[in-house]
C-alpha cells in the first residue's frame, strides 16, 4: 500500500466530513434551480414549488437534499448542532378532512425505501417502526390522529425519534408575547417552521409561526434529547409526506450544520395553487365592491337630485284652489320659462317683487312672471279668488293676467309680456327714447279707457289701487296697457284690521285714502290725475331730489297755472312739439283729478269724454270753488307727502290705526 493511499485512507472520514460540510449551509427560495432527490408522488412544479403530494391517496412522497451531510466528527462522538427553516402549506382537498401529515426527517439513506404511507407518514413500516437501527429522527406536522401511535390530536407537532410515537408532541401553535395561539396545520395557509438542535445542550427546539410573523422567541416544542447515539455520522435531510386527499407543499428551505439556518426571501417564494372551487377572479372580487359602491353612490345622487328637484319645484296647492287649477301654472314650467329666474331675464323690480321675462316651454308664449313674496297666508284665498276673477278681465288697455302659481311664501303671477316695457322708462331719468305728444296722448286715452273698464264696465267694480307710469306698459304697437290691477290689495290685508296698511305709491295716493285707508274709484282717479301730470311734464309726482318748489309736481303745476304759464310745465323732451290745446286739457284734467277733495274729482266716464273732446271740461276755478282757495285745497293733501319726503322708495306703505273693510271688488253692479 503506497503511503499516499494510506494517508488517503486515514483521512477519508475527514475528507468525507469536509466535503459533506461543504454542502451546507444551503438555501432554497423556491426550488427552481434545485436538484432535489424526489421519489413517490413528490414533484417539482414549474414555478419552483415542491409538491410532496398532490391530493393523492395512500402514497408517499419524499424530497431529499441530494448530498450527504456530516453530523458527527466520528461515529461515537456527539452530534453537531443543526438548524433548518422552511415554509410549507398543507392544503386539504375537502375542508374538514385532514390527511396525514408532513415530516422533516434526518435519514441515513437518501430517500426512505420500504416506508409506508398513511399513519406511517412515509417514514417507517411495521417492521422498522420503533427500531433504533433505523437511525431516523423526524419532526412530524400531523393532521390526523392515529390512536395506534398515541397521537394527542389531529393537529399536532411532534418529535419522533426512531418511532412514530412522538417523544414530545403539542398541538400546533405558537407563542406571541407569551400567549399561545393555535395554528391549524391543514388550513391551506402558508406557515413557517424552525427546527433546531443544539449539540452541546442537546436541546431540540421546534417553532411554528404564520407566514408574515417573525420567529417567536419561545419555541413550541423544546426537548432535551441527545440524538448522538441515534444518528449516523453521515445523514441525509429531507421531507416526507403521507397524503390522504391532501396536498403538501414546501415553498422554501434552508439548512445549516453548526449554524443558524439562513433566512428565506419570502417575496421570492413560489405561489401555491388555488384549491377547491375556483375562486372568483380578482377583477370580480375587487370590481364587485367597487361597482356596488359606485352604484350606491349613483342611486344616492339620483335620489338626492330628485328630492332636490321635488323640493325645488314644490308648490302649495290647497283644497279651495282646486277650482282655480285651470289658471294655475306649474312652478317647474315657470322655472324653465324664465331659465331658472335668471338675473338676465329680470325685467325690473318694484315694490312687490321682481318681474322676469319668460317663454313658456310648450306654447312658446312670451310671459312676464312676477314673483311676489308674502308672509302670511291670511287673505290669500280671497286674493287668489280675485286674481282668478281678474284673469277674466279682458280689455285692450289691460295687461292680460294669464294665471298664477303659489309656493311657500311666494306667489307668482303670470302676465302677457309687453315688449315695449313700462311707460316710466320713456319719461324719467334721461330716457333712451321718448314718446311724441301724439303717442303720449294716445297712451293717456288708453289708460283712461282701461280704468273706466275696471271701474264701470266690468261685471264688478275693480279698483286698481296702484295707477302710475311704471304700471302702464306698452305693447308691440305702443298701445297703453294697464298692469298690476289689484295687487296692492294683497298687502292691504293686514292681519290686524287695527293696523291696516295703506299701499300705493308715494305721490299717487289720495289724501283721503291715506287718512281712512279705504281705496275707492275716486282714489284711483286721484292717482290717474298724478299720472296725467307725470306724462305731460315728464316728472315724477313727488321728486325729493328737485328744488322744493318743483318737488311736488301738482303744486308746481298749480303755481304755473295760477301764473298763467301752465304750458311751462310741459316735458322739455318733447322739444316744444305738442298740441297746445290737448296739453292744456290734460294738465287741467290732471289738476282736477288731483284735487284733495274726492267729490270734486270727476268720474272715469267723464274723464274719458273730456279726453275725447265730447264733453267740455269744467273750468278749474269753478270746479274747485273759490279761486283763491284752490291752492289751499290742493295743498291740504300734500302735507302727507311732506312728511314722507325722506322716503326714497317709490312704493311706500303707510301704517295707521284704521278699521276698514277694504275690498278690491266693491260689490256687484
Ligand atoms: N307684463 C310685463 N311685460 C313687460 N315688462 C313688465 C311687465 N310687467 C312688469 N314689467 C316690468 O317690470 C318692472 C317691475 O314691475 P313691478 O314689479 O310691477 O314694479 P313697479 O310697477 O312698482 O315698477 C316694471 O317697471 C316693468 O318694466
Ligand atoms: C442531480 O443529482 C443527481 C443525484 O441525486 C445527480 O446524478 C445529477 O447529476 C444531479 N444533477 C445536477 C444538474 O446537479
Ligand atoms: C395536482 O392535482 C390536480 C388535480 O388533482 C391537477 O389538476 C394538477 O395539475 C396537479 N398538479 C401537478 C403539479 O401535478
Ligand atoms: C469535531 O472536531 C473538531 C476538530 O476536529 C472539533 O473542533 C469539534 O469540537 C468537534 N466537534 C464535536 C461535536 O465533537
Ligand atoms: C469509540 O469509543 C470507544 C470508547 O467508548 C473507543 O474505544 C473507540 O476507540 C472509539 N472509536 C472511534 C472510532 O473513535
Ligand atoms: C421496512 O423498511 C426497512 C428499511 O427501509 C426495509 O429494510 C424493510 O424491508 C422494510 N420492511 C417491509 C416489510 O417492507
Ligand atoms: C386552541 O385549540 C384548543 C384545542 O384544539 C382549543 O381548546 C382552544 O379553544 C383553541 N384556542 C383558540 C384561541 O382557538
Ligand atoms: C431552545 O429553546 C430554549 C427556550 O425554550 C432556548 O433557551 C434555547 O436557546 C433554544 N435552542 C436553540 C438551539 O434555539
Ligand atoms: Mg308694476
């Protein structure tokens, strides 16, 4: 024997030991590039997953690290320390049926020939179970209780030394901050396991944890047991499974002798296949809640929209109104007609509210919608009744009232639209265009005939109550049309008769009207008188901005008239082009109608005839009685204005403690 051969022989165990030790530590983050020794039903999946068993029955599956590992210096010295870490999953085919378990095994051979499935876990057979000569050390993750081997339950971890009867077993679980938590091995969930043996202290530790957890500091099993006499110097390490309609997967594995098993990169581990009925695709599991949330949101928006719409277009209709339904407009139609009561559609605003231009959605009729806010519902019934009856008033010199609509705190009156607007726009504040005398005279006659119709020609007496230039509208042919008849009445109805409001426009209110609170045809005539002077002179009846002698129009005209210069009152905008006789007639008629004593004022029928020239107007002096006293007569009534000069509002309300029974329609005819 050559010395070299002898040396080799002597050093053989060392050489083997060194070569074996070279193979550890090893780390498999998935088994894609691994050269494991597989047998039985064990296989490697495309993605690197180690499938020890795939729902097969009564068979075994083994996967061993192919290279031998040295666990001792020599056959009769103590075993080295070792440590292994692996990630596994046990997936049952049927939720409640657990198959047999999975083991980590140290075996003297690569593979376990002659081993049996099922209760033998692919480790032993009847003849070698419990026989020390099998040299097998294993850790079982058992999911079935085998009474023959004194299993504690169907979900336990045990340390098996040469025998299936565990030296130590505990229900599967882990300690988290000293608290024990159960783990169900065959839950299909991926878990971690650490198996460590310390050769010096001979402590055998087994630790489990769920996948995402850190390694618990307290092991599940801790057994003092010297495995040195059991194991050989050279051993193989691997896994064994004895499936029963269960799949056993190893996702990753690391191992070291005399060192801690290296950690695994959990993100690199292969995925385990899905089990049971195919789960809904991700798009559905995510999509469905998203879709339902979106749908819910949509429904909420729709409901909110319709609720808002309903609230927005809400109207007030009471039982008594049902008779007037034909005269009612829906708020929605008016809303659409006026484009949502847009500022752009605003025609003007007066003492009672705002007026909007609109085009009715279906009929395409042009309308003027007057929005009147009212607080009390008192008198509303009578008022609506009157409005509806006034809807029947038809005269070429009246603005047709088409209908109404009522909402909470709001009344909407719908009139025919007058394209040329109100007369005041042609008279005051440097008008853009003005009217010739002929046009004005035609307007005056039109208004007079309108009032005559209200006072005397309709089936009932209608008192207008608010005759003034801004309530005289001009239609397409510049024909005068009186609007707003009776509207002042809405405000006349005080809730308390003791505090009846007198409503009208400053400068047009007859003195006895403010005094008694009672509107009469005669108070309308008074307002008409003021209107006449306004049209001829192009000045407001009361203009606080003017010098004091011109502030009250009627006073000023009287003073001119008494000085024999009545034509000096004519609107300079006419440019001197007017029929003197007509102007004088109108001015004098204006003064006569503006007389503070109602009995002196003419009736509308006479007024119409004076204007037509079919009846001679009485001389002012004779009509007013004593010539010298006239001024006094006229001025008597104007004290009322004087105290109101501070008011800049065109429509003023006078409050008094008056008990009156005002009615727009004063009895039948
Ligand atoms: N039917 C209508 N057609 C056209 N414009 C109108 C109509 N009714 C009212 N207006 C306009 O709306 C303005 C405001 O009217 P209103 O509220 O009655 O106030 P006032 O009569 O006190 O000026 C009027 O000055 C007029 O220019
Ligand atoms: C895999 O291991 C076997 C022995 O178990 C060996 O024969 C084979 O050559 C190895 N293959 C590779 C690629 O390492
Ligand atoms: C595992 O078994 C199932 C059915 O039992 C089969 O569909 C699947 O292809 C198997 N997987 C592998 C990797 O053999
Ligand atoms: C094995 O032998 C080496 C040196 O040969 C020594 O350092 C080590 O402590 C031994 N290990 C055991 C467990 O006896
Ligand atoms: C094994 O131990 C015995 C004593 O217990 C000793 O006589 C023997 O030489 C040892 N063998 C080896 C190979 O070290
Ligand atoms: C039991 O297993 C051992 C070791 O693998 C083997 O030698 C023996 O033949 C087996 N016995 C039976 C009955 O299969
Ligand atoms: C843990 O398992 C045991 C036995 O299976 C059971 O008695 C206990 O209630 C379980 N604890 C929890 C928290 O599930
Ligand atoms: C095993 O667990 C015990 C605590 O029970 C610990 O003191 C010991 O260091 C552990 N051994 C190993 C090898 O981790
Ligand atoms: Mg008006």
